[in-house]
């Protein structure tokens, strides 16, 4: 995937002069020490990251870790103290006022936690506000505003006022306003944090649905790890102004790398995060005679094997007994059973477990129905054990105070 946004060695120091703080950080000092010695607050400490075009990139961390500072540096609501922010390879940090204004108008839109709607303007006026500032004529901006309001499901509310809307609806207006400018990069700073849990879930689903067609590049700030897992293609975790872990949701849960990150991952339901591909045994050809190919796991005696056609599509399954006969020269297609299940590689383990109850052999297939692996119960259990954190020791009997 092409890279849309790249942050390189970004620093933000809140102080009249950043020089001393930057020198201290370069020499290995941390945020606390810099504050103690210079009084400067470190917002960002040497942050680098790369956001692929079309990705939802999550920035997650505790309060004060620097998430908003990062978001605000990207369109220079905060001026970086050092470092680069490359949008399609062009450094935003060095832009002059005019160029910067142009980037904010046409390339990067922001959605905030507290909607920031104008209370005395209607929904449609709020939606078209950015376009009005850009000097887009009334008829044109109305048309565009109507279009994006219907995208976010608010067409009927165009001539109502913000106070008549629920929190979720107001946030939809915020989103519509960001979409109206046609910017291809959206920066969303905790857009759903002020919403109650049900509405929040609804908005998350809505964003995922919209993103399937919009394919914006989204930098999404959250302090909620569950939200990061649900929405993110990649997650960056921040602590004390530093980026301490970066990767796919699955890789971060598998290998948090520090106690700080591990604490977020502890309560994650692994069976909803990991998919069939992550626990399968890769398919290997074990018998091939004529146009018959049998695929399975040679290392596990007694495990199921599958007969596939020339395109690696599953035709049937063979149990251990039939497999030995095939190895001795019997025809695989005549011995195979049609009683098997196929699951897609992206099927989550909760679903796999449901299928597994039927006790039938399971094949993992890709998007073209090609066999790519097999699922064996022992392997699934072993794998789930390895991706789950050690359980707290059970308490037996009463504890004494
Ligand atoms: N304008 C400012 N002046 C001085 N310090 C600031 C300013 N803005 C942010 N900071 C400091 O920078 C650090 C990072 O703040 P930031 O707002 O980026 O955190 P955050 O991760 O967004 O937190 P939250 O989850 O609470 O929104 C904090 O120590 C904060 O005190
Ligand atoms: Mg913040």
C-alpha cells in the first residue's frame, strides 16, 4: 500500500524555548526529568510513524501521553519543535501560510471530541461551513452538504439545529463537515469518547461501513484499546510523549513488549481478535498421483487430510485410515468423504469454535476458495493457550485480611 502520511522524529516541546529540552531528550532524558530541570512540558518525544493510504491508523494511550498533540501537529494547530510531517512526501512543517491554508482546506480535515458545532446555525449550515470559508458559492456548497448529510444518514435533519440532535447525531454532523471538504486525510481526535456506549458502538460500525466506500486515510485518536482493536488496521501506542509500540492489532496483543502495553491487552477476548489463519496448520501436499492431490499435515499422524483439485479447491476429506490406503496407491477421490467444513482464513475463532462443534474436519480457504491450511483441535487449543495471558492464580478458600 502506498504511504500517505509519514511522521519522522517529531518533537513538540511546550516552552518558550525548546532548545534545552531537545538537547536533554537527545541525551536520553525523559519527560519527567526535562520538566524538573527546565520547566518545559514534553508533548512529543521523537515520534515516527507511517500511515498507509486508505488505512484507519489508531493512536492510543493514557491521558496526557501526547495523542492530541500529535493530531494537532499534523495540521500545525500545534507547531512542531523538530521533525518532519510528510504528506505524500511533502513536508508540512516547512509550508508557508498560504500553502498551509490550502492543505487544511483540501487535504486534511479534523473531527473533534466535542463536535464544535455552531449552535445558532442549522445542521446544513454547519456542514457546509468549511466550504463557505473556502468561498464555495451557496448552491454548490448546499449540494455538497446535502450529499454528505445523506451519506451519514442525516438528510432529514438538514434544517434542524444542533440542540435538537442527540450526541451521536451531532457527531455525525461533525463527520459530515469533515467529509464535505473532500479532504482525503481525516484526523479524528476521540470523536466518539463523549458518546454513551450503545451510540458509540453504532458510530464505530457506521465509520467502518462508510470507510469501505470512502477509503479515506484516517488517523484516529482514542484512549480505548477495544476501540483501537475494532477500528484499526494498525495501532500506535503512546506513553509520555513517546511511541512505545506500533503494529497490527493482532501483533500487539500477541506481543505487547512492555508492561504498559500488556495492561491494555489483558482483557481482550482473543477468540474475537484472532482468526482461522492465525491458528491453522499450513497445508502441504502429501500425496500426488495423476491429477489427484492430497493435502494435509504430514507431521501429525491421524490428522485429517483433504483432496483438492488442480485449483486447490477442496473436493473431500480423508481420515487417517483412508489416507494410509491412498498412500499405498488407492484412489483418493473414491475414498474421500464429503463431510467436511471450510472456513475462510479471516473467520474469527469464536465462529471457528461454533463450526467445530459439528466435529467435522475443517479446511481453511482463501478468498478464491483455495485450500491454505487445516485446523486440528489440539493445535487450536495450544495456540489459544499461547495467545492468552496467564490466568490469575485461583483463590482457594477464604482470604485472610
Ligand atoms: N498548550 C499546551 N501547553 C502546555 N502543555 C501542553 C499543551 N497542550 C498539551 N500539553 C501537555 O502535553 C502533554 C500531552 O498532552 P495531550 O493533550 O497531547 O495528551 P492526550 O494524550 O491527548 O491526553 P487526553 O487523553 O487527556 O486527551 C501533556 O503533558 C499536556 O499537559
Ligand atoms: Mg487528547
